[in-house]
């Protein structure tokens, strides 16, 4: 999408005004937010402390109310009378009856005179229970729960008249319960019983008054044992709270502060958790930002319109005039000129000129120069065209000559490869002849044995035929035939016939294999590369040089890896393998080792031919691939084997490397790409 310069100027003006405004608003917001957060933190901290103080005062008031109920004359009279009766009766340990048919026992407890008196004066507790020293219920207000009395009675024993025990526990079914436990003393400090008042936890929250009422998103929670037991936000009831980490940082956009309310039993205590959203502290800042943005927007709009008008008149219009003039020049009208926007003849003074007027002046000078150069340009182009045409003809002639030379070079290279192949065949011919002669010898010998036995058997059969025709067989004739059978040695013939025929067939197959391998080696390459099994090609080469290996007692080690087929010219690659293996054989005097290894790495196939021969002198290594260079005696080599091998490997896009130490041996490593002609790495 094309963006005009008019649009670009408008964007620059907008960015030049909006960015400073955005930075100013961001800085103001940052400072204002920090101030609002500090104020909100102070407010939350004070609220937590005030609520804790209110809850402490409420607990003190409830403790006083519990003491007054426990000291009621009717309760004291009931406990005193019960204590007197207990002196003459066995102590009954039953606290709550195991069975209370129809709630009669509980109803009688709630209807005795002391219970009615306590119920009349109880307005502070959800339930109030009076027990004798053994834990037996004596009077009750509300409907007391059947709970094990040992915990709260133990807390009551630990309390005194001035500081009742406040016991917090989970209660039944996980419900929170806060109890105020006191001792009831008689004359001479004797314990007549114990009283327990269960506090409604919501009463403690209501005692906080205005401190418990927070704005939307905030809350005041009462926490016991890491769980919210009362809250101004009903959704937070039962919410798990880790008090130790609640005030570390600003979590979920809320500021949290904690205050503790000590309970006078052991180390038990309640926590007051005050929470408040930071957004509430930033509400007043929103109006200030709105006013700032409104005023800034009006200012930006005014200055934007003024700047847009000035830029249009003094930037956009001159640039459009220059663009139009450039298009006219490009169409071929070199007589067109541009009138400067300012200054010049009939215009304002040169003092009012700017860069765009200078650009218009330079445009006119460029048009004048183009017109002057245009006249001679066609002649120059025509002359240069003629010169290029002549150079093109000469280049075509040179190309034809180069193609002829290249064709002759390819023909020479093919002849050179064929010559080296024939030379290699000459070196292998003695071994091949021996390899063929051995199986042919025992084939001929087997045929002689078969011919001899065949003729004897044939004569014997002819005589049997005569006797069968005459119909008379005398003992003399039978003796003569038995003598003939002894000459044949039928048992030996029967035992050795299979071996003779099998060895004959194997010998002929051996000759056939050698001839086929020799044929594959000597046949011309096809015009197109083909997929070749490298390891099979190495095995064929070893078959051709088998006599030379055997005659010198050379041991061959094959270490073939998992290698796939390579696309190449098989005949040329076989020539490389023959050259390297024959050189290795000639480098070994007697009893050495030739190792053939194949491997594949990073998409390339590597063939390694190593020997334990005499090695190559260091001064000869740099010349080893040069044509006609040889260290062999005259008549033993042409000096072309390694040179031709090097050319074949490079033609396939491969590499050939040499490592050698005199007296230790030589290692040739060939690296070939899977695809013919790929560049070597």
C-alpha cells in the first residue's frame, strides 16, 4: 500500500504531539499510583489494627457477661446443693446420656430453675452451659451441643476469675467455635462447677462497626488456623489463608495487612485480615487524567491543523510539482521545466528560498544536461551496438573453437581411461589366466576319467546286448563279463561320480564368474550414471586380483559398513578400485595385509584402501597424482593409474586423499556423494 507524503507529514505531526502527551500521562500516573498505593496501604493497615482492637474489646465484654451469668445466685445455689448431695452419693461420670428418648433429658435440663434464670439473662452467647466439676450438665441456655467436655473444662481450670479462658476450636463437622470458659467458685475457693459460653463469630465481625465495611473488592476477614471463619465478603468464608505470606507484595491487585488478637489460653490467637483493591485508591486520579487528555487533545488538534496546512503548502505542493516534472521527463519531453515555488524572476526574494526551490533549480539543470547529451546519445549507442555485434561474432567463433577443443579433450580422456584399463588388464592377465587354468585342468582331468569309464561301460553293455540276442549264456561268458566288471570298479565309480560331476560344474562356474567379472570390468561405460553397490564392486575387483593376492600370501580384511548405492559410472569407478588395489599388492613384498573399509557420514560414502607395504617417500607425495609420474621400474607401470583415478573421482564430485609413511604402509580414502556430480564438501 502506497503512503503519500501528505499522510506521512500528518503521522509525524501526530507522533510529535501524542508521544510527549503519553509520556507525561504515564509519568503522572506512575507518581499518582505510587501515592495512592501508599495511602491505601496505610488505610488497610489502620483498619486491621482497629478491627483487632474492637474484637479484643468485644471479647472482654463477653468475658464479663459470662462471669455474671456464671455467678447468678440461682446457678450458685444449684451447684452448691448438687455438691452437698454428691458428698453422700456415688459420683456419676455420665455427662450426656447415651440415649435420650424424645429429647426428654435435654428438655428437663433446659426447664430447671437455674437454666430458666440463665436463659432470661443471656443475650450474648449462642449457647451457655453450666457443669459440675465432673462435667455433668446442670443448666443451659440455647441448645447445647453434645461435645466432649474435657478440653473446655481443662481450659476453665486454667482460668481465674479476672481472666476467663477463651478457647478456639474447629467444632463439629469443621465448623468454627469460639468459647469463653470460666470457673465457678464457692466458699473458701472451692470449685463448684464450670461455665462455657459459645460466641457467635459474626458478633465479633459486627463489633468492628465501620471498619468491617469496605468498598467493592475489599474485605475484613477473621482467620483461625489458616482458614477464614468470618468475613464481610460471604464468598471468602472457609477460604484458606497463609498468614505468613499474605502481606508479602501486592497479590491479585489487592493490598493485604494482618493484625493478631491474642487468646488467653496457651499460644492460641485469631488474625484480622484487611484487604483493599489498589483500583479504589486510583479512582480520583482517573478524573484528573480525563481532564488532562481532553485539554491536550484540543491543543493537539489545533496545532495539527495548522501544521498540516503549512506542510501542504510548502512541502507537499512543491514535491508534487517535482514528481509531475520527473514523469514528463521520463516520457521523453526534455523541454519541460519547473517554476520554483519561491524566489526567482517575478517571485519573492532569494532570502525566502528553501531546499525544495534548490531542488527545482537542480531539476531544471539536469533537464538541460539531458537535452545536451541526448543529441549524441543515439550516435554513441549505434556505434557501441556495432562494436558489440563484432565482439559477439568473435565470441561465437571462439566458443565454437572451444567446443571443438573440449570434444577432443573428452575423446582424449576416454582414450586415456581405456588405455589405462587395458594396461590394468595386462597386469591382471597372468593372474586371470592362472585362475582360469586351475579349474580347466581338473575339468579336463575329470572328463578323461569319465571318458575311460564310459567306454568300458559301453563295451560291457554291447556284450550284454549280444548275449541277450543269442539267448545263451555260458559260464565262460559270465566269467568274462565278471572280469569286465572288475575292470570298471563299479563301487569306486558309484562313490566318485557325484564328486566328479560336482567339481566339474564348480570349475566351469568359476571360469564363468571370472569371465563375467572381467567382462564387467572391461566393458565401456553407459551414457548415463547408474546406481552401483560399492561393496559388490570391491568384491569383483578382489576376484580379478585373487591370484596375485594368493601368490604373495596377502591377507584381505573387509570392514564394510552399512552403505547404500551410489549413482556413478560403474566402469570408471571399477578402474579406480583396480588401480588402488593393484598398487597396494605391488607395494607389499610378502605376507602383508590389505584392508578395505566402507562407511557413510553426512550423506557421503567413504571407501578406504590401506596396505602394510613399503609406503611412499615424503618428497613423492605431492607428485603422486601427476600424469606419467611413477616410482616403478621401466615396463612395470605407465604412471597414469593414480592420475586417471584422481580425474575419475573428481568427475564424480568426490575427493581422494593420501596418507603414507615409509616402511609402514599407505592409506587412500575416497569420498563420493550419493548423487553424481555433487560438489565435494
